[in-house]
């Protein structure tokens, strides 16, 4: 049995807690958060605490809080020589205090409070300071049925940066598309099959081969028409021009 203590009560912490609670071979021994009210709903399921000095002895302590608070919390931990990991994609392993064994257990996924998450579909990126700690983190990933990858700091940073492009930036493009359809009283839902098909294509094709559209086929007339339609919103127009330029440079066609 792998005993886990979770520190934090945000989206990642909550989804990890639920995944571990529903898994065999692992146990949430304790859940810490400085605001105990956030954990009240789970007080009959596991030991909850807002007292950092009362943390129990566990196999792994998972810090799942905002990136800028990780270092401070790790310094406050009232023990040493135990395995402490954080769940951040962009924070260095060395931001954890060196009095404990340090690692990263990074679930590469977007987490929203009310959205259901299936950890079978979430890759876990594992980074460790001491090779002896790798087994327990691999066993934890296996227990929640997540595919896991051992990565170094540079690789994890690259994955996090790439994730910003394929998730955060893409979602902002969805929002712009939603704004454009709303401006003409058209249902955004009409675009959802296209969104789904675009994502599905990447299961069998590289992004390079999956690319379509006017910039890819060098359709100057359509591009100019779109730019005229975006004249009233300079930000949207600039994004369109930049994305078009990027596609043209990728696929080697000149306007």
C-alpha cells in the first residue's frame, strides 16, 4: 500500500484525490490545506488538517498548489528525508526544499473544477532527484491507471510550453470563433463537429499533414476577404495574419 498525503485543495489536488481514492494499492492518508473549509466535504473519507505540524508519515507527499507557492510550502514542511513531489509543469524540481527527496508528478492535462477527469487518458510526467524514488512514483501512476513517462527538467518545460499552444492558445481561438459567430447570430455549436474532427485526425496524422485551409492552399482571395471582415477588430485581424504567416512559412507557399 502506498500512503499519500496531498497538500492543496485546488483543481489538480481534488482530481488526484478522487483518482487515488478510487484506486487499489494506494491510499490518501491525509489531506492538508491551509483553509480547512475547502476540505470539509471529505472529512468522513480521509483525515483532513490545516495544521502543517500534524502531517503524518507517508510514502509520498504531493504538493498540488499554485506554482509561486510551492517553494514556500516545501520549506515549511516539518520533516526531512521524505519524498516530496509537486504537480507543476513549469516549476523546477529544485524549487522544492533540498531537506527532502525531491520529485515531480506532473499530470499533463487541463483541469476544471466540475469537469470529470479519467486518469486512464492522462499522461503522467515523472522527474526524480534520486533513482531510488522512481519505483514508488511509477507504482502510483500505475495504480491510477495513467500512462507515465520519465522526463528531465528541459523535456518537462518543453511539454508545458507546447501544452500552452495546443490547449490555452487553441481555447482562446475557440473563444474568438465563438465571438465571430455570435456577431452574426450563428450557433457556435455548428462548429463543434469540425473541432472534434480536427482533434481526431491527430490520432493518425501529424499536425503537419493534418493542416488544411486557405493559407495551406495559398488561397489569396479568401485570405483577403477574411482580413476585410476582421477590420473592426484589430486584435483578431493581427492573430489571423500571424497564424496565416506561420502556416505559409511552414508549408512553403508565398502570397
